[in-house]
C-alpha cells in the first residue's frame, strides 16, 4: 500500500513540476541585410489643427533589389505595413497626441450609435532602443527579421493650421 501511494505521489509530483508552458519560437534577427539600406532616418509630425493627429514616419532609403519584398516595420513598440517606392521604404506610425475627438456621450444609446470604435494598434514583439527599427520580410514562406540600428532623427514637421476661409 505504501508503495502504491508513493508511486502515485511521484507521478503527481512529476506531472505538476515537469510541465513547461508552450513557448513561442524565439525571433531571430538576420545578420545580413535583405537590402542595401543607406542613411535611415525618422521624423516626427503633428497636425496644425485640433484632432488632426500626430506620429512618426520612418524612412529607409535602399538600393534596388528585386528579390526582397519588405511587408512590415517595427518601431517603438508598434508595427505597421510599409509603403515602398523605387528606392524608399516608409513606415507611418500614428501617435497618441492630438487625437480626433468626435465621441458622443449620451444617456440615450441611439445618440451614441455613430461613435467609431478605437482601433487597436499592432503591437511589436521587439524591445528596441528609440533609434532602431526592425524590418519584416519573407523568403520562400519563411518570416525573417533584420534590425536596423542608429536611425537619425530628422527635423520635426508641424503642419500648418487649416487655411483661412474666404471672407
């Protein structure tokens, strides 16, 4: 009887303490850049009108390479899809200051019907310094990442307020 209870105790002990939670595979950075990126930089911007928004744009100038397609960019805890031109990758990240304020609060539910739900931001899994970003791309169906360090801070852009109305 003692042997059976000791065996059951041992099985329970090992089943509890031997279980490991499932972990995501570690995100590994590539050591070779997928494109020849030169002089990467970012600029902050803010709209000159109330509710116009603010944000940061990341610019990665590159030399053409037809084989690699960059699909997203990670910067300061956010992730966004990229815009690509012939020689420039652009990531546009919206900020939290100067948001649009068009929420209707009322005791009547039908008055609040047209309120828009706040969109959830894409969160980046990378913990990066302020002046670094990660480009995400895929080759043969495999997701790859490359860290771009030492982005230069460009001049902030303050867009002017709305033009005056004709009088």
